[in-house]
């Protein structure tokens, strides 16, 4: 079973990223694509080096985005179990 496809490190207005997502929607149906998109964020890449922190606005933006991902994941999982 496929819970969904998550767009990660998606560059805003990136032509290649949009092409890939258009192909994914075509191949997997739009309902299988997570609504939440994780954009390209330098802070996210820095977490590998410095660890996950919650010190400033940029940290909070990344953590908020991943909280949205987790909530959508849980919602999709509950919906799948109900089918």
C-alpha cells in the first residue's frame, strides 16, 4: 500500500521540480501526493551538521513544516485503516 508521495526540498518555481511532480501526479494520481510540501530550506540541511534545534524563527519554521507532514501522515494512515 502507498500512503503517499511527499515533496521534499522542493524549490519554489523550480522547473525541474514541477516537471517531476507533474509526472508523479500523472503516474500515481493526485490523491496520492501529500498536500504538504517541504520546501528547500537551508536550515533543514544544517540540521545534519548542528543537530535539530529550536532556537530561532528559522528552526521553528522547519519544525512547524514537519509537524504538518506528521499530521497529514497520521490523517492518511487513519483514512487508509478505515477503508
